[in-house]
C-alpha cells in the first residue's frame, strides 16, 4: 500500500510540472534570410500553392494591405503583444493572419507553412464549424489563405528583441460566418 501511495505522489508531481519547451532542430544557427522582396515572394508562393490545391484563383500582392500589415506588425513588436487588431465591421475591414516566433529563427516559407499546415484540421463546413477539432481557431489561418472571396494579400514583419511578428492582411476578408471557404 505504501509503494502505491508513493507512486501516486510521484505521478502527481509529474502532472504538476510545467511542460517542457520543444526546441526545433536547426541545421544552422545563422539568422533566416530577410528582406521585403523575399517576404513578398515567399508569402505569394505559399498562399497561392495552398489555393491551387483547392482550385481557388491566386491572390495578388497589394501594397496598401502590406502597409497596413507593416503598421500593425510594428505596433505588436513595440508593445510586445500578440493579438488581432481591432477593426471596424463592414467596408474597410481586412482579413488578418498573425504569426509570432523566435527572432530570426524561421524562414518566411516556414511561417506561412505553419498556417497552411492547419489544413489537416479542415472540414468542408460553414464558418465557424470548419474544424475537426471543434475549435475554429485551429484552422482559421488556413481558411483565410484559401478563402475563395479573398483576392489580395499584403504582409509585413517586425521584430522586438526576442520575437518576429508576421502580419498578413487580406481583401476582401475571409472566415465569414455561415459561409464555406471554397
């Protein structure tokens, strides 16, 4: 009985322990390549490859959306926060995808790849019931990328001491309640 009690105490201690950080294996510790042209190319390539897989027309790059994304990415980095922008309902609203990771550690194609990987949770159903997990947020970046009604994208990145903040803006916005992605 005493051994069983000791085992239960040890297991309880393990459950209370904080989860360990998962560190991805990297072939080099050099910072990932950066630059506006590289960002634009990687984002369009990643977005449009995902859209082609579901027979949705490609997105075009929009400098106004990229400027809006740059302003908000700078705000996130300056304020060290990670949350969607408050936007008005109706005309002028932009779709938005956010990504945050260790500064300089991720290439742009890896960033967009994290969003596209959400397709594994996608099911063809109206928003917000399009996730096999029951949590629409598990697939909402992917659905914004492949949203049939979206025609343009603009992205930007900003950094603070520790993190990169990627913001992509879309027009017209996706993830409209009651509608399907494609």
